[in-house]
């Protein structure tokens, strides 16, 4: 096993082998070249930074050629901004305390906001044109590459403000994101979690990455101490964190009211043409399926032979003797092998990215951003941030992020810039689809009943975390925004009570819901993302069905899925999924996911007898 994975020591960034880091130099060889490109990005060094854009004001009525000229200019600048932003935010996340990286990140973030402000007049002016002229633009062959982009703007006509109001909202954008940025700094840099003791009295350092590792350890004392200390660290700042999350929700409410939406939820979903019924139906369907989750939790309690199943007992494998330790190189090989059902071209592109192009920043280092993600831009690799610790869950995380990255790569290769950005609603389909492929491969290689039981348990945990848990988060997030809309004051007491009640309902009578969980909301970064988490659940529901079709060799399933990936953001998300054969306006995919979970529970019960 790689030493970086076997030890609890957290390395300094300067001590990490470059082979274990992402190749950000492929974007810019150094910060000096980045600075040079940054200085050349804008036409002026003070506002207006791009007077060329302003010269088009009042001229959109002149014909489709003029609109095409402006859009081409805007998207070219946007590409340049994206490239500079990608480099700066990746460097920032490598080590969030480095001043040079923070300054670069702030500089490009500020310039990106300025760019947004200087383009803010375009949509109101376009929508103020006579409808007959707008319709002619939509039918113009000259504007064909931009047609869907224009359709999306027109879709928002009833929620688009005047030129001056749009400019004001754009100027407020940076201010309205301050709560999320403050939480990120607190969570990733300033909070210190100290150390904890195991059952022998040995001391262990605690961090975001190590926390997930400790919760899977057989040592129950270590698990309990990790769980309690992690939550209690955040509880020590519960008033500050309550204000931060309140600030973020109020920012969402401000945007919703300013644009005359009926609710924060509608404001978040309407731009992507997703009915709010999709959100509410997900929660209702999952609520109806909770007895299936409770059956699994009761099985867990029985197998572990515990009088009380605490929340820190939820992650330990039910077949501990089969606990798999996998070094990074092996994990990489497994992920590449697992995507064979998608064809050689897909597989070779992924292999090139992971092995020779160095998309991945592999291991945790001091002050590195926690968690994992895939990120990049139209002109970069689809980079992957990992905090790999060598457990099987990390292999699935790599497969998950590789799914995102391949989605980005195929969309960027197939679509023009303006149609390449796929909506978040479909993003989690590609990632969880790849997890399904990986599980299928590993299950086929398992020879003993104990191994199969271990893997099915892992799959159940994945569905529990991605489907049930994220739906619980979605309920909490909806409740937060409802409080704001109704003028209910945010207090730590209120948030803790609501969050605790949800945990009791979702875990059921079989689990002992520890008081410490009350404050877990304070450490979830996704609550700052504006109705993001429900898409993990809907995405998993869609991907389970799609992966089953591909793995069974259903005629046309492989091509349908690949075409869905290549379509990027060229259609609304509901329509993109219909391309692949899934209709998320019905509850059928969600109900199928619950049935799949139930079948896995039954299978695990049989294997564990």
C-alpha cells in the first residue's frame, strides 16, 4: 500500500510526490504565466473592463448578424475567464491557506463578477425586442448555434428584470456569496478537530478525511469519539454557523423575490425547466419507502449484535473480515477496467486521463480542501480532487468523479462552448452510473459468500448515503427555505430540533439517534449550494436503471447513454434524460430504486444467514 494511504500522518503539500498531484501546469506552466494571461484578459484595468461589449447596447434590433457577433464575443471572453478561474480555484484548493493562491482566486472571482455585470444588459434588451423579431431570431440559420441559449433566456422572460435592475443584481452577486465563502474558509482551514483516543488509549489525529476512515474501524471507542468530536467541534460554533446558513438562505430568498418567483424552490428549478413537483414527489416517494430502509437498519443492528445501534455504527462493514484495502494504482486499474461496457473509445479516453494526463490530485495534504470533486473548463482537463485513503469507498469515489469527468470531456468534445455545460440535475447520473459499473465488476470477481455479502453491504450503504440520506438533506433544505419565506427566525435550537426529528424519522426505531447529530447540518457544505442535494437522489434513481440496461446488453442502451453524455447542456435536463430512456417527471425511477434497495437487503439477509 502506498505510504500516504497507510499512515494517519497528513503531509505538507510541499512533501507530496508530483506524480500524486494533478497536472495543473497543463493549463498554465506557473502562476507567472497565469498572471500574464489575467492581465491581458480585460481591455481596461478599471471598469468598464470590456467597453467593446457595451458598444453593442441598443443594437440587438439590427439583425441576427449583430446578435451573433455579440454572443461570439461574450462566449470567447467567458472561455478565457473560465480557464483563469479553473487554474486559480484548483491551486487554491490544493492548500487553502496559501496567500498567493487566495489572492489569485479572489482576483479572478472579482473579474468574473465584473464580466457578469457588464453582460447583464443583454438579456433585458433582448427580451424587450418585439416578439416577432425575437421569433425571427429563433428561426434564423445564422443564430442556429445559439438557438437553445436564446430559448433558455426567453424561457426566463417573466422573471427577467429591467437593464438597471439586472445590473444591480449582478453587482450584488459577490456580496450574496459571502456566507458560502465564509463557511468554506471556516470548514477547510480554520476549524481544528484535534485528536481522539481509541479503546487502548492511543491518540489519533482527526480531520475531514480521517473521520470517514475512523467510522469504518472495528474499534467502537474510536468510532464514537470521532463521531462526537466531529459534531461537537461544529457545535462549538453553532451560533456563527446558524448565521452563515441563514445568510445563504436569505440570499436565495432575495433572488427569488427580486425575480418574482413564488418560492425559493421554484427560483432554483425553473431556469432548468424542472417542475417543483419533481422535488416534492421525490420526498413523498422516499418517505413511502422508508420501511425498506428501516428493514436494512434492523438487519445491521442484528448482525452487529448491538443492543443499541448508534449512528457511529452505521458505516462499519457488516462483514469486517473482508474489509478491502486497495492502493491508488489498483483503484485506478479497477475503475478503468469497469467501464469496458461503454466501449473501447470511452475506456481509452479515461485511461489516458487517469494515467498519463494526470487528472487526479490523489491524497490528503495539510490544508487541502476536503471531500472530492470533478472540475475543469472547456479548455482544460476535467480535473479530479481526491483525498484517497485506501478503503473501498474511495475506489467508488474515484469511479464517481471519473464519471463526471468523462461526461465533461465528451460534452466538450462534441458540443460548442455555449452548449457544453450540462445541468447539475443530470450530472449525478453519469457519476453514479460509473459506480454501478464498478460494483458489477467487483461483484463478478468475488468468489466467496462473505465477499459478496461485503460488496452488497457496500452497495446498500452507497444507496443509503446517496439516495435516502440526500433526500433527508433535501427535506431539511426545503424546510430552511420555508422558514425564511415565512419569516421564522433562525436559531441553533430550531435547526437542531428540525434536523434531529428528520434523523429519527429516516433512521427509524432500530437506531439510537445520538444527540450529537442535531448539529450535523452545520458541517454540510451542500446546504450552501441552493437546492443541490436532491439531484444526488434523482441522479442515482436514473443511473440505476440506465446501468442495468447497459450491463444487460439491452439493444441501443450503450449508444443512448453515450449520446446523453455527448449532448452536454444542449437540452433541458428532463429532455436529456428522456434521450437516455428515463422520465423523471414520474415517480417510476424513484420507486424502482427503492425496489432495487429492497432486493439487495433480501439478498444480504440470505447471505448473512
